[in-house]
């Protein structure tokens, strides 16, 4: 849904955050969790979230341009 103010957008935003966390966590976290992330894990998480965000922005722009 392409609503940029109000509950539908906020719900979509929250769902995207959850999805990014799940996808990037599964991709980047190997083994046990330490008290802090190594540089490679931090870089992986950052790159993963950035890539995901770019795709989501493109999807949202395409969706909204159709309406």
C-alpha cells in the first residue's frame, strides 16, 4: 500500500525493519554472538541493510508511481 502518512505506512515501515533484521542477521551472523560485532560482521550488516533499503525504496517509488 502506498500511503505516506498514517498507519499503513508506519506498519509497512515496521515490517520492513523486521524483514531487514531477519534477512541480514541470517546472512551475516555466523556462530555465537559476542559482546560486539567484528568489523567484518558490522560491514556485512551495514551493506546488507543498505542493499535492502535501496531495493525497498525502488519498490515503493514504483508502487506509488502506479497510483
